[in-house]
C-alpha cells in the first residue's frame, strides 16, 4: 500500500534516576556515599533509505519510543544508557512539527537526523561529595525524553514529473522509456499512486521520472483523486505535460491541467514545462500539425512542444534529449542559488542562566531553562532533594528576587510542572 502522509508521536527515552547509597564493607567504617548516576535515555534518529518507498510502516505504528536509561546503583555503578531508536524513512521525507514548520528534510540516501533527544540521567549521591558535604543524601531524577507530535510527508525526489488528464498516456510513456512497470488500461485513473522509473538518456545521463495520477478539473477541491499527489512533483526540475491528441478540445485539456497546477498550494504552473501531444501514430500529419498550431497560440513562447507516440516510441528520442537539456539547466540554477545563499544565519538561543519571576494567583512562577532543568531533576518527595533546590534558588539570586517581590510564607513557588512551598 502506498502511503505518503502520516502522523506519529515520537518519545525519546527518559534518563535513569540517580541512586542514594553509602559504602558498607567489612573493616571500612564510614566508607562514604557511593550511589551511581542514572543512564541517559535513547534518542530517536531518522535515516533516509532508498530501500523505502512508502510511509505505510507508520500507518499502524503511531508511536515511536526509544529505550529509557536504567537507574544508578550502589558502588558507584552507573545505569545503562537506553538504546537509540533508528527509524528508516524513504528518501524525500519531510518531518513537520505541529506549527507547520519543517523540522527536517531528508533528501539524500543514508542522511541521518536526530529527531528527539533522550533525557539525561540523574546524578547519584556520590556526585555531590565535597569538603563541606561529605555525606549527601540527595540524588537527582532522570530527565524526561523529548516528546513530539509530527507529520511525515513523502515528496519524491524526481527530475521529471509526468502530468496530464487521465488516460493521456503517462504510464505508457514511463513504461516504454524506463524500467518501471506501471498498470496500464483503457479506463480513467488506472494510476492511483505515483510511479517512479529511471530513464537512461545517453551513456552519461540518467534521469528519474515520476508518473503522477491523472488530474481532472476541480482536483484542487478534491474531485477525482484530488491533487494530493502533486506534492511528488514539487521537487522536480521539469514537468512534462502529456495531452491525448484525440481530445475533443486540446486547448481546454491543456488549460485544465494548468489551472490545477496553479491552484495547488505551491504554484506549479511556473515550473519549467514541456508540452507533449501523445498517441499520434496512425494520425494524419496535417491533423497533428493543426493540433500543434492550436497549442502554440496559448502555450508560453519558450515552452517546447512535441508530438509523439509513447506506444510506438515515435518522436520519443528527441523529447528525451530536450528533457535532459532542461533538467541540466535547472540543476545548474539550483546549485548556483545554493552557493549564493551560503550558510544560513541562525538566531542565537537565550543563555541557560536566564530566568524570570512572575506572580500568579497561588504565588509565584519561576521560568528559565537552567532552573527548570534543576527542578525536573529534583525528587520532590525527598526533603534532601527539595532543600538542594532551595539552595540553588538562593545561589542563583532567584530567592532574593522572590523576597523583593513580597513572597509570603506558605505561598507556592512553581517551577515547570512542580512546585514547593516558601
């Protein structure tokens, strides 16, 4: 089954908790704290693979979860880190987060992207030993792994996209020039999923062609198969628009497809095109010339026009050479644009140490990357853990700011999902 858009929930592994322990051995008095740290949670990593051509594997697997880290143990034994979850996705997969922003675009075979990071393991009490604190009874909880709701969209990486009305001969052309074997029949919508085929133009150049299911008028509004499959020609260098020469109104057939390309979320009508009259074998040359003349009046001046028979391969070779030239020109343009853009400028994130105090109905809320991280790692069920957090609030100046803002005994100090009483 061909699936090109799915929603998934990814959960990186949680970090393991630190351990509170003191060394107990014969003849060794007061051996000191020896609780080990927890292991880190596993990451979720996507790997682009040419061996995958659909997102069907995710249709029933809606949640991807990496292994969590193990807790620490006595004798300074660290917990085992969780194993990363490596997920194979087809080349051309875009990873989109909830706000419709593209998080990753995997366009090359074996390209690897870390999608969600596992939580860090908590420190055991052996980590907190100092000259003034020789018997700490505090250990940290492991951090939660990242959790994200994602949409995966497959947009095929092809050089050439074949578009046209149903039964224009797109599948026949693909089958005659490539190694693809699409279904071919004399009824509309034979093709219900995109097909790919590699075409050897000459000894030096091979191009990847994509055959897109036929469009009809109103496809942008969902008629027929809709325009969902047009996402697979978003990346193509050139569109080859096939028209059945036996159409009653060739001009209307051309304009129907152009209107649907224009109505798509990205105006695909501006993409370089080659217009091709198909099925000319057995037709009078004068009739073919007349059909080409009609198209020439409405097709943009620089758009190449060809007349072929995909079935008998009449006129196909010159068409392929023309496609090759357009693709090579477009490749050069893309490479030049990439070189000019250079390295993108990224906005620097706020520093970890920044924090902010806000007053709420129940007390005060403290916001800041570092202090929230400390709170996540704090065991609020342990008096030693909460006292350590209070010491951190005092050391960072947050407690001083709370007093300056007029905090009263009994009021809550909320940090992230947890809170403690002043």
